[in-house]
C-alpha cells in the first residue's frame, strides 16, 4: 500500500490528523499506526495503545 493510500485510510478513522502531519512520518510508522487503528477498531475511554517494544519509551537529548 502506498503512503498516500495509508494516509487516506488513517484519515477515515482519525479525521483530526491533518495530511501535513501524516506526511511527516515514514511508511513503516504510518503502517504501524494504521494496523493499530484497525486492531482497536474504536476510540474512547476503553481503547488502549500498546507500545512497540522495539522503540524506547522515553528519549532525551544530551546537552553539549
């Protein structure tokens, strides 16, 4: 699926996400987000977000 197709599908589920914002992400990240949207199927109080374990939870930039 192309990046523009993924953005279109994401916008169908999350209308508040702007095209400009979504274009700033790479295809892998958009694909991950789209699969999460499809798995959860709903938003609201009972929806959950499970963090991918391959990425750190918190990052920081060291001062020079």
